[in-house]
């Protein structure tokens, strides 16, 4: 088990460092590039938890699509080459620190309360659970209605985007 | 190329040696693939089809020295970086493109046991990591501090987002028929299934998924930014697109990434639609021995089709490109998916 612990902490520290980089970067494009490291780190954590399918979905959707759209949007509207010191800052540092600390506290309390004493023991049979087949099974058996609701929501968002972008 | 495979071939190795061999093969496969495609298709086939004299001259017979000369030229060039460039991002961009190509090769089977890692979700993984190269292209375009490079990067991103969808839709048709996403499983399925009871050549999906094969080829052509979809590097409009500021070995990285990815996509298409390493009536150890050669022959056939289109068609316009993807290829892909699903349920 200790190998997984070591890997977890190495990835977690890298993710936290990159997350700080996202906030502190003086250039929007650099912030987006730091975000890639955070997403890649969370994909690696999924693999550590044997959720292989979810991990590669994370890579395809978040890194391959969402980050690309971020970069695309930033570069299409304005692509600052130089550091924009001050322009990306605002006067709400203290307030945001309070909110972040509160959120951290709430999440930590709930997670420790719910899973504090649980010990994970990985067995070979657990690999099956993270496979595409079992994820598909549970989405289309147990969670059909939430899945359909999310599909409707996405469809509505799509129609809304077309309606907004349309000029006639 | 796992230890079991080599043991059946009469060679005993541990997992450390197996890992070393796998790493070496994967590291060599991209330069080798890029060289082969560059030599056979880019230089020789194009020279014959377009009556180009230059690449047929150096070294005498069919200009065999041309590519070696090009390689030497790239290596000895000065490593230039534009003044206003973002140095770290500029230097990292070619590496991102090349890494994304390397990762694709991990799941492509060259024989029943000759695969680095036969992932359960193989083909999904391959498409996921191949989509990472867009980030390298955007990084290159932005960090060059050059308006042509930036425009090229933006065009590449818009194009790759649009053609990712038909590519996925074409692959889903195959996955439905095979009932698995593992590339090895797809090869085995093609060997064992039958077309309406006729089973003496199995069921190469190019026969039952012909529409899917066409969509895959067209979308792969766009993903590789090859003509007629080469607006991101259109030299007559953008000088050279996202890699206009790159010289020497950094440019060589982009070049290898481009042709290495063409090699990888040809291999995936050969595996998905032409039966991969398998031949009818060839099984067991023999398949391990001749598998790589069979896959290579099929891959070259697919690559021939891609490069044939590249050397024949003129470039599309940017709006034609987007309209073609969203108004034609994606609806066609969805219809193909529906028909495939209906047949799967009915038979």
C-alpha cells in the first residue's frame, strides 16, 4: 500500500503547486497551462483509485476539450504576450481567502466524518469495477434518470447558445 | 511484447528487460515511421505524381540521399528563438506534440501478444491522448509572438475540435460491432465474426463499416492537418502557420510528430477496419511472428490513400472546412451509428 501513498502525495503536492500557479500567474495563458497540470494530476489520482475509464475521460474532456476551448477563447479575443502585473488582480484577496478557508474546513469535516475510519484495500477483482463496461452498466441501469436529465440540460444549453449566437 | 510472448518464442526475460525492450521499441517507432512515410510518400510518391525533379536527384538512384541530407541540414541549423517569444512555452511545445504521439503507440497491437499494454479501453485511450497534440500546437502558435503563427494555431485548434467528433463517431460504429474497446479485442472480433453467415475471411470492418472507414479517413486527414485540410500551415496564406518560427531540431520535432501521428492513425485505421495484424487462417505463434509485417503492409495501404488525397486535392476554405464537418460528416456519422446499432440489435 505504501507505493500508492507515496504516489498519492507526490501527485497531490504537484497538483496543489500547479493550482497555486493558476491563481498567481500574471498571464491568462500561463494560468490555463497550469490548469492542465491540475487536471492531469486528478486523472492520475483516478488511476491510483483503479478508475481507469474515468481517468481517460478526464483527459479527453478536460484537457483535450475544455482547456483547448479556454486557450482558443483567450487567444481569439486577446493573447497577451507580456506579464500583466496588477491587471489580473483585484481587491478581494481577503474575502476570497476567508471563503476558501471556510470551504476547505467544511469539506475536510464532512470527508473525515464520512470516511475517516475507512481503509482502502485494493484487490485484483476491483479492477473490474472501474472498467468501461461496469461504468456503462451502472449509468444505464441504476442512474438512467439522472443521466437523461443531464442530457436534457446539455441540450437546453446547446439550444440556448445557438439562440444567443444567432443574428437575424 | 510481453514476457509471455517472448517465452513462447523461446526467449526467457524478466519484467525489467521486457520494460526496457518495450520502451526502446516505442521510442524508435516514431522516427522510423516518420522516416518511412516521409521517404516513400512525401518524397517518392509525390515526385512521381506531381513530376517534381528535385527530390529525385540527390545520390543517384531515385534520389535516395534526399532525406538523409534533409536530416543533416536540420541537425546543424542554429537553434533560433524570436525576441519576444515566451521561452519556456516555446521550448515545451514540440515536446508536448511528440509525447502525445508516443502515447498513442502504447496500445496498438502488432501481434496477439505483441502489445505494450492491451488496455480494456484501448481505442478510447488512443483518441484521448492523440487529442493532446492540439495543446502543443496552440502553445507553439501563441508563444512565437508572431501573428501568422497565432492564426495558424487558432485555425488548427478550431479544425481539430470540429473533426474530433466525426472521428469518435466513426470509431463508435466499430466498437458497437466488436463489442469491445480493446484494440486487440477488435482484431480478434474481426477474425471470428462472419458477414451474414459467410465466415471464411472473418469480418474485416471495412466491408460492414465502409461509411465509418471513409469518415475515419477524412477526419484523420483533418486531424493531421494534411491537404485538403492544411489551412493551419497554409504557406500561401500564413507563411507556415504555427511552426513558422521554429528552426533546426525543434522543427524536426514537429515534423516527426506530424508524420509519426500519420503513422499512428494509419495503424489505428488498419487495426479497426482492415483486421490489424491478423490474416485469415493464421493463428498462434505464427501470428506473433508475421503480425508486425502484416500490420505494416495494411498500414502502408491506408497511408497510401491518405497521401494520395494529400497530393491530389486543392485546399478547402476555412468556412467550407467547418461546414463540411458540422453539416455533413457529423450527421453522416450519427446516421451510421444508428444503422449499426439497429443491425446489432436485429441480428
